[in-house]
């Protein structure tokens, strides 16, 4: 196993179950609210017209056959700004990376129970990894590398039984690394370049948050 | 007085003496006549107001002039609202006897000249509402007798001259609606007689001067819509006469000074749109004269502690858009309150509906929207019998709508949207004869829409969007003759549209989408001549459209998608103002009407998933505003008309799943805004046009399932925004162009089922965003799998099956931890699979030459026992492998036996003196002795190494007869054989 450790770890997929959708365009409204938070110098979000019935014809948005947003591709678009709680309205969020998005990761993302992949790497996110991510029951790919995240890796994430790829390298995380659940599979490069991260959890011997 | 002023003054004396000399022997009014006639000649007077200015009439009878009692002097010139233009004539400065000059409401241009300082007798100077520019001359301070100065509503810029403080007689100062900047001069405090000060709508900045408190007579101080900052000076509380204080829309900060309670005569206080924080001071309860109070759009916090009990004259209270918390005091209102308007929207008020408000019996407008209020609406709400506007939207009210609401006979606007109200609409609603707007959207209401609602004869707007209303639309809906908006989207309504709806002749917007409505459209719809938006999508409407819909000439937006309409779409083409037409997923048939091209503003045309036939009318090329053209999933034929190349704004072009023929048009490359191009599942022939490389904004390009041939153009690499590329199921040949590496944003790449040959370019490994799939299967690709594919760390599906790929599987592929699906079957691959692949089914690798390791058989085992799990090709392969292996082993054994035989012979020969006896123990003993004595130590090591390696050879005979040297040789051989 060791030599196969690959660089990235992967992932999470969760689907968020929404409260009974009040307006069918709640996803469009959520995305439009997101757009208002973001600065978009190259106008990649120009097609995001909130007056349309749903956001399925917007560029960088992919819907399934039921007109639910399943994919959001905002990578490499020079987009900056912050994410807001309204993203919890989306069912299958992926690909939000290599931009200049700052602020904290909204804890509401943990409601996305159908989310399979969450890529927030290569931004300027700060604050902690939300404990609510333990609610991302479908998550398979979770890449949070190359941000400014702090705090410890929430032990709650060990409940993500489908997690296959997990990457938090190049952040400022601290404490020890969980060993239960899917965390038995991830190799060291997943955690590289977190100066205050102290190796695998030593249950009972060292506090979980050692060094935080 | 400085030297310039002295010199100007002496100049003035000189001029004045000259005038006296010139007019010697004449009276002064005739001198004035001379100047006035020259003034007349300089002004442009299209309305002829100066026609009476003539020497034939006495000067005192001239229009706009007032003479002194003795008719010796002109003392007033009033030419207000006379459409005069031109600049202020210099001759005016000679009318030194003027006490009043009013040129307001004209079109006079130019600046106010410094010479105005000559009119020292002026008491009233009114120049407002002209086009005067430049600055206010300092010399205005010379007009010491001035009582009224109104020069606002011009384009005057620069600062207010401090000399204005010299005008100590001034009672009225109006400088509003100019472009004045700088700060309010502190000298304003010198104006002890000032009653009226209006500085609104300028660009004044800085603090409000504390000296303002010296203007003890001030009754009206308005400085709204400037950029004033700092705090409101506490000294402002000394302006005992103040009745109106308007500082709205500035940048004032800090808290509201409690001293403001000293303004005992204040009737109007407006501080909206500043940055004031802190609580609303309780001391405001002392402003007993207060009638109108607006503190909205600040950062005020705390609870509301103002009480109508104290402020009995209050008529209007506006606290909207602050951060006020708590609930409204229960004793807020008196029974005899005069409060008419109470706006508390957009705060953080909590608790239930404030019952204290029910005593505000004179209340006409109540806005509690956008707060955190909850609980049920009180049945006693009908105590607010004068209420015309009830805005409770965006709260958390629950429970049902009380029937007593039917008693609020003055109610015009009822906004309850975005709450959690349940239950049905009470039939009593029908009593509301004044009701004009009812917005109940985004609640949880249910039941049927009561027919009584159609008794509300004044209704203009109904919005019930997003509830659970069921049953049918009331048949009597046609009684609502003034209805403009009917929004019933997203409910559970069923049944047909009542024909009477066609009699709501003022209807402009009709939204019935997302229900369970059925039947066909009534022919009465032809009367809806004002209709501009009609959305019926996601219902079960059926049948052909009434031909008479053709007469609806004002339609702009039509969305009938996801119904069962049939027949021709021609009746929807009567309007030439269409901006969006969406008929997706119906059963419309016939051809696409060329008449659609008359709506030159059409931006979205979506006719997908119908039964349309014929070809695309070339007239559609006239739709220069077209952004979205979706004709997919129809039976369209013919070539795509080249006229579409003039639709330069096209971003989405979806023509897939039709029967289009001909070459794929090269003019597609001229559509530079194209983001999505789907031409798949047609009968397009010829090559993929290289010009497509010019569509650099393309995100999705899908040309699969056509008859395209030739090579993939290397210009494909110019599509640097591309996310999805699907060319599968064509006859494309040649190699995959390495330029594809420039499509760095690709997350889905499908080139399968073509005739592509040559190796997989290693550059594909640079497409590190590939995630959904990389599918190169069913081509003629050869060579080895490039190890660079191991860089595709996000890839979830990889299909390289049914090619001619050979060589070993690059170890780098083991890095692909994101892989969910992998198919490398039916190639010529060989070698050992990395353990990362053990989770994939054997079918992922079957049909190759020599692959082994989990999930295939171990590279050490014969694969026989897994036959039943394998495909027939795999079986053949395995049999070949078994025969081959067996042969090798037999040969090996023969070789070993031969060697043993020859060694045995040597041993026998060399040991013949000790007898041939039963060798094993003897040899062992002999060896042990030799090693014990230090002889042949080197050999000992070799022996054990060889033994351990031999143990791995499956069919190895442990023959203890063999000597160490002989075994050693066998080991070397087995290595060479690669077992």
C-alpha cells in the first residue's frame, strides 16, 4: 500500500436534502445569491439570469434530468469573494477551485447529503473545516488542499464511510490525524505541509488537539 | 475690506457718478428705462413677456416691474417663470434701487457675476431653477439688507462663501439642488434671523457646524442628500424654534444625541440613510409636537421605546432597515392615536404579532415585513379598520388567515408572502371590495381558491405562487375586470382553465406553471390583448392551440414547455415582440414557421422534444438577438441554413437528435459567443471543421453519433475553455492531436468508437481536470499507455478498452485513486497489476495478453481455477498460458534431471573409494563436516539462498541427493525462464 500513496486523497460526495423546496427555482436563487457575493472580472457568470425558470441553461451549471443542479464548475475563472449559506440549496456541488475565494467554508455545506465530490482546493479559505461535513453522507472526494484552513481535522469526519479521496495538504491545520473509518486509507501526502499537524491520533496517550 | 474691494468700490462710485452725469436733468426711473431696454435687448424672450417694455408706455406699467410709491425708482423686477434665456445682462447692475429681483424658473445661463454686490438695496434675491453655473460670488456678502436669498436648483458649484455670514438680516437661505461642495461655513451661525435654511441635494461634506445653534430663529433646517459626516452636534438641541429637521441621506455617525429632545417645537425629524448607531434615545418621547419621524436605514439597535402615549401627534413613524430587536411595547398606541403610518420593516423584531398595535385605530399603513415575527395572526386584527396596507411578508407567521380579515373593508394591499401560513383562504375575503393586491406566495396554504375571491372587484394582482392550493381555478375569475397579474404557479391546481379567464381583459401576466391543470386553452384567450407573459409549463395541457391566439400582439414571453400540446405552433407567432418562446417537450408538429423571424428581439427559442419536421427556415437568420436556439429531438431534416451565421449573439446552439444532413458547417466558427454546441445524433458528414477552433468560449462541444470522417483538427487545442468534448461514434481517423493538451479545463473527454490510430499522446496527461470520464475505447490506438495518465488524479472513469494498446501497464496508473470505473480490457497489455487495481472487477482487464495479479490470477498461480469467471477470450489466453507454463516446467525438469544425473555421476566417481552407499545422509554429513572446518564457506551461503528461491518454484522436487553446486545452477536457470 505505501508506495501507492498518491498525492491526492479524495473525496467526498454528499447530497444535501433540502427542506421541501418552496420555490422551484430555489437553486437558481441560491446560485444568484452566490453570484452577488462573487467578483467576476472575466464575466464567466454573465449567463446567470435569475429570471429564467431554472439555472439549468446557465453556463458552468449542470443539471440532472429533473432540473436539479448537480455540478458547478467555477474553476480557473479568476472569481473571488466568499461562499454563503445559500449553497446548501444545491444538491451536488463540485469543482469550486483555483480561484480567489476567501472567508470561511460555510457550515451549511454539511447539509448537502447527496454531495459526492467537493473540491475547494486552491482558494483562500480560512477558519476551520466545518464539523458539519460529517453530514456529507455520500461524499467520496474531498479536496481542501492549498488554502489557509486552521484548527484540527474534525474527528467527526471519520463517519464519512464513503470517503475515498481526502486532501488537506498545504494548510495550517493542527492536532493529530484521525485513524478510524476511512482515515485508515489515506497516506501522508494528504496531510503534507501542515506545520502543526502531529501525526496519527494516539488514543488516550496524547490529546486529539495536541499542539493546537 | 481688502484693497480689491476698495478699488471695486471706487470704480463703482466712478461709474455711478458717470450715470448721474449722463442722466442729469432726467428722473431716475427714466434712467432705469434706458437700462431696462438694454436688458430687454440682451435677453432671449420667446414668450414675449417683455413686449410691454417700451418707451410708449410708462415704465411703471411695464410687465414685471414695480416702482416706488413716487414712481421715481424701480424697486422690484419679477420675471419668474417667463422662459427667458441668455445670461444675466450686466446692465442689471445699474438698477441700484432694486429691492427685489426675481428671475426664478427661467433658463438663464452663465454665472452670477460679482457685480451683484452693487445692488445694495436688495432685500430679496431669487434666482432658483435656472441653469446658472460657476460659484456663488463672495460679493454676495455685500448685500447687507438681504432677507431672502434663494438661488438653489442651479448648477452652482464650489464652496458656500463664508461672506454669507455677513447677511445678518437673512431670514430665508435656499441653496438646495446645486453642486456645492466643501463644508457648511461656521459663519452660518451669524445669521441670527435665519428662519429657513435649505442645503439639500448638494455635495457638502464635513461636520455640521456646532455654531448652528446660534440661529435661534431657525424653524426649518434641511441638509439632506449631502455627504455630511461626523456626529449630530448636541448643540442642535438649542434650536427651540425648530419645526423641521431633515438630515437624511448623509454619512452621519454616532448615536442620536439625547439633547435633541430640547427641540420642543419639532414636528418633522428625518435622519434616514445615515450611519447612526446605538439605541433610539428615550428622550425623543419629549418631542410632543412630533408628527413625522423617520430613522430608517441606519444601524440603530435596542428595543423600540417610543410611545405614542407621549407622542400624541405622531402620524408617521419609520424605523425600517435598522437592527432593532425585541417586540413592540404593548402600550405603544393610545385609543385616540393619530398614527397613520408605521413602518418597521427589515429589523430583528421578534415575538408574536404586536397586539399593542391594535389600539392604533387610525393606522392606515402597517409594514412589519422582514422581521422575525411568529405566531398566528390575531382574529382581532380587524380592529385596524382604517388599514389600507398590511405588509407582514418575510416573517415566520403561522396558523391560518383569520376570517375576520374580511371586516377590514379599507384593505387595498395584503402582503403575507414568505411566511408559514397554513389553512385555506377564508371565504370572507370576498367582502374586501377595495382589495387591489393579494400576495400570499411562499406559504403552506391549502384548500381550494374560494370563488368568493372573485367578488373582490378591485383586484389587480393575485400571487399565490408556491402554496398547496388544490381544486380548480374559480370559474368566475372573469369577474375580475381589472386583473393585471394572475400568478398561481407551483400549486396543486387541477382541471381546465375556465373560459371566463379570457374576460380579464387587462391581464398582462398569467402564470399557471407547475400545477396539474389539463384540457386545452379556451378560445376566449383571444380577448387577452394586453397579455405579455404567459407561462403554462409543467402541466398536462393538451390539444391544438386555438387559432385565435394569433391575435395576441403583445406577447413577449411564452413558456408552454412540458405539456401535451399538439398541432402547429403558428398561433403563437402573431406578436412581433417575442423575447422568449419555449415549447420544449410537447407534441407540436408541422414545420417551424418562418414568421417567427418578425420578432426581432427574440432571444430564446426552444422547440426541443417535439415532432417538428421540415428544415430550419433561413429567415431565422434575421434574429440578431438570438442567444439560445434549441431545436433538438425533433424530426428536422435538410442542411442547417448558412443564414444562421448572422445570429452572432448565439451562445447555445442545440440541434442534436434530428436528421440533419450535409457537411458540418464551417461558419459555426464565426459564432464567437458560442458556449454550447450540440450537433450530435444527426447525419452530418465530412470533416470536423477546423474553424470550430475559433469558438474560443465553447464549454461543451458534442458532435457524437454522426458520420464525420477525417482527422480531429489540431485547432481543437484553441478551445481553451472547453469542459466537455464528445466526438464518439463517428468515423474519425488519424491520431489524437497532441494539441488537445491545451484544453486544460476539460473534465469530460469522449473519443470512443472511431477509427483513431497511433499512440495515445502522452500530452493527455496534462488534462489534469479530467474527472467525469476519459473514454478512448473502441478505436485502433496502439503503443503503450503513456505513464502520464497517472497525473489525472481526479479522473473517476477511464475506458481504453478495445484498442491495440500493448506493453506493460505503467505503474503510475496506480496513483489514480479517484477511479471508480476502469476498463482496459481487450488490448494487448501485459505485466503485473498494481495492488490498487484489486478492487476492480476482472472484466476491467480481461482480453489482454499477459496481465496478472489481483483481480486477475496471481502472477504465480496457474489461472485455471478461475476459468468459470472469465470470458472466452480469457479462457483461451489462460489455456495458452497453462500449456506454455507446463512446457517450460517439463523442459526444466528434464534439464534438472540431466544435471542431477551428471552431478551424481561425478560424485559417485570422486567418492568411489568410500563406497557408493546411500548417499543422502552421507553427503550431508560430509558437507557439514566440510563447513564445520571452514572449508567451502562461501558455498554454504549460496546453498541456502538457492534453497529459499527454489522453494518458490511450484513443481520443484526436493531431491536431497543433489549437491549444492548443482542446485545453484538450477536456480540460475529458473530465473532466466522468468517463472
